[in-house]
C-alpha cells in the first residue's frame, strides 16, 4: 500500500505538465520508518550496499515505467536491538519512472533501505523522490531508526 501511495503522490506532483519540474517532499528516514511500520505489507530495513550490473540500469533518455534488476545486498538487518544481524541476500531492485524522471541507485554505495518482503522475494522499490532509499545516511539517522526499532521516541527531528 505504501508503495502505491508513494507512486500516486509522485504522479500527482507532475500532473501540471511535462514542462514542470518533479516536485518531491524530502522524506525523513524516521517518517519512512513510521510509514512502513504502519503498512499492511511486510518490510525489512537494511543498511549496507547493493551490488548489481549497472549495464542493466535503463538509459535515462529512454526510461521504462519500471526496471527490475537483480542485486546482492551485503550489510545489516534492523532488529529490535538495532542493525545487529549481518545479511547477504538477493534483492530485486525496482527502479520506477514518472514522466522523464527516473530513480537511480549506485552499486557499492551505503544505503538505508526500506525493502518490501513478499513470499517470493525482497523488493527494494525506488521512485524518483527516493522516499524509501537514503544513500550515505548520517549516523544520527541510523541511531534514530535503531531507537524506533527498540520502541523509543520515533518522531522525525
């Protein structure tokens, strides 16, 4: 549901016409945490790097509606005790476009990622506003998310 709301909000942001710029509200990592915590779907929160073949990322000049790219994630899984569990797992990277604006993710870059967990796979959906993808997150954001997971204060600051 969150994925669909994010895509719908992004689509509404560009309804003014093709000459308008994409208008995204900055998403705070704690706000993203609260959104996935209240979602009907199941999410895992990962902190680490995705490794994938960049040649599979679509050309910016010919954007598809969505590109699905197999990746290998290496890093930490958020538990109630923080980012404590080492994980190495396959994740499908789903990059979406709204009009001419397309999401991009860089391999071997540190990400705080909110990843949908289905029965079949893990899906890291990234829209052009990067609502659930935070590259090179500051330590204060990591600590804030860990505090949320431990049941502490979970208000964006």
